C-alpha cells in the first residue's frame, strides 16, 4: 500500500506541475498582447492579400513598414495586372504613389488612426483587445481570436486572427461578411518586430524614385530622364480607356457613357440612374499632387480613396487605379455601395 501511495503521490505531483506550466489563458494572452502593443517601436511584414469582392478574386503582394510614432509604408502589388501602389504616411501627410507611372496623390489625414487596416498589426491587435466577447482557440503554433471586425466597410463583419505563440506576430487574417463568407484574407510569410529602417525609408521622394529600380526600369524617368518618363506616360495612355465597374447596385442601370473634356484633359463620363443616381468621371491626369484638407479616407482594399462633400448631400469618392483617377459623385448612395463600386474596377481593362 505504501508503494502504491508513493506512486500516486508522484503522479499527482507531475499532474500539478504540468497544470502549472500549461497553456496560457485567453486573459493572459490578451494582457501579453497589450504589452506588445504598448512597447511597439517598429515592424516589417510581408505576405499576400486576397480580395473576394468581385466575380474573380484578386491577389496582391503586401509589404508593410511601420516606425513609431506614425510612419507607415504599405506597398501593394498585383503581378497579374502589373500594378503597384505605395501608401505612405510621414510628417507631410498621407500619400498614394504609383511610382512607375510617376503619379502621386496627397491627403491631409490622421490615417490610419481613424480607420483600421487588415494588414496592420495595430488594427488586428486592437480588434482583439477591444472585443470583450472575443472567441479564443489555439493550434500547435498559433493563438486564434474570432472578433468583431472594426472597419469602415460595413460589409466586413467579423475576423479571425492567427498570432504566433512565441512572438504574437500576425500569421494570417480572415475577414468575413454577415453571411460568414470570407471577403478579405491575408497570409503573412514574414513578420519582424524591431525592424531597423533607413533614415529616408518613409520619404516621399525616395519612394517615388528608387523604391524598386531593378524590376521597374521605367521608374528611372522619374529621376529626370526624359526618355524614361515618356515611356511611362506612353504606357499609361495606351492602357487608358473606358473602364466600367463590374458591380452595379440592384435597380440601377447605365444611362449614358461618353467622352468629355475636363480641365483641358480627356475624360470619360458614366451616368447611372434608378434606385440610386450617380456619375463616374475617369481621367488620366498629368503628374500632379492632389491635396484635400477635408475628407474621409476609405480603405478600398487595393488602394485608398477619399470622400469629400456633405454627409447628407452630394459626396464624391476619389481614388486611383493604375494611373487612372476615378471620381464617383452621388447624392443618395450609401458608403457601403460606394465602396463596392470602387472595388469592382480592379481587374477591369479599359475599352
């Protein structure tokens, strides 16, 4: 009996030790995550983002840089359509750059503090920290949180976030709509906290001229070589045509489509009417900076757009895609429908 009692005591001791060294609770993990966010200085992330918002999914390579306190650089590339854009925030403002076409748009905004982004660690972490009804599970190397998706886009309802158990770095994200369909998915192939960046990594001019000269030779023209710049502009103008959004709200039809002149530039006007009424103006402006002192930045997935105008009056959503500037103006479309229309131009080819 004594021998059996000793064996039982050893077994119980081992079980107690194992329980003490067991998996962390969700509360402990959230507390640790909050600590990581509070000490955040910089990071670099790379991966793939897939948008399921159209008839055909669109996949983008994503590269994210962050440097405390408010420096961001997000490069989005679609190799299939040979499209690259850089979203940049520094002390001068927020920029959307298309370097190989020498196109630049500038906004005055505190983005992304006023809107979450699915590829930013801070947005993912805050969605976990702020949701008191978070659902927690885990896998071999990952902590998984199912939480409310806190984005401007009303189509995005919930998201699942996979975090590395050792570092709390994001591994993947799946954002779903009210019907539990995956709308956006991001998979990170690399994520590093404490990344050291060059002093001018977030400088607008550097990103316009030298971000990837090895693979984008036409960018050389941005530095002042006339031949290179002409080549980029020629490529842009050859590809410009009438681009019809793939998505049209139910009860709305295209009433008019014609070429116009706007500010001395060729433009295309599309007019829709029915349940909602709106127009879309498409132009390919010469290189310029557009500054907006009042507006709301919207995340369109593949780029940023900005809404100007009165909330209950005429509003205009402006965005760019492969060098083409789009302006959607309406007095009755809601924000969700505006985003759907804007997202549906990606992958479309000018006619």
